[in-house]
C-alpha cells in the first residue's frame, strides 16, 4: 500500500512538472515567435494556449472530485488528455501555417500577421519586379507605410509580428514608380495594426 502511494505521488509530481514545463515553453515560444494561430484568431490562441492548458492542469482534481477514483488514475487520464492536446495544438498550428503558405490576396489583406508565410509563393506566382506601384497596390492592398529602404522609395507591408521585432516586406520602386526589387527584414517599429 505504501509503495502504491509513493508511485502515485511520483506519477503526480512527474505529470505536473512535465506539463507545467511544456505549458510554459509553449506559451513563451508562441508569444516570442508569434503564433500563426494568433494571427488568425486571438480568441483561438487564448483558448488553445491559455484556457485548455489550465483545464488540463486541474483535470486530475476534477476527475477525482467527480469520479471518486484513485488520484493516480486521474493523473494518468489527464496525462493522456494532455498528449492528445499537444498533438492537436501542434497539428492545428501546422495546418494553419500550411494554409497560409499559398498566396491569396484576400488572406494577405485580412491576415497581415501571416504574410511572411505567403511571400515566397507571392513572388513565384507574380513577377513583382517590373510592376508599377499601382499594380502592386491593386494586388496587395495599401501598404502600412510609404517609406524608404536603403535610401530607396518603398511600399512597406507588415509581414509578421513577434515579441522582439516586426517583420516587413518592402516593394522598392524607382522614380517612374516601377518596382526594381523587393526586400524583407525586421524593424522595431510596429507595422501591423
């Protein structure tokens, strides 16, 4: 009986330690790297990375109170649920990321935090260099800024938000308002509104 209690205590401590570490790392990485899900829906981000982990963290106590089961069994059930949650959250993030790798003008305009994923496909589908700035604005919408990059006039589009710096996509044009090159990089200024 004493061995069973020690085993259950060990399982409980292991579960909470592992899950708490997983939770903290996931939330920190999602905030620092800018979760793709957050660029689609702030509510979905809160549910997936705040609410569900908290529910899973207290799940053994809920199961114990409702089912009057052995606490070790409740922890095992919660561990299985947390593994399912981890699989679903990674799968959702991957699926949303895969969806946004294909350029779509509507998605470009409506989901500016995920533009960085579309840039490669955009440049494959459209020969941006050689277009007029009006053609670019018809395709990509109005830029967040009209500014300069390396002392050249540019249309600046916010491409992603992250904790430390925002990414931009610059469409650089000449005096005739014809695009001569594109550039992307990071800035400390907030570009995406």
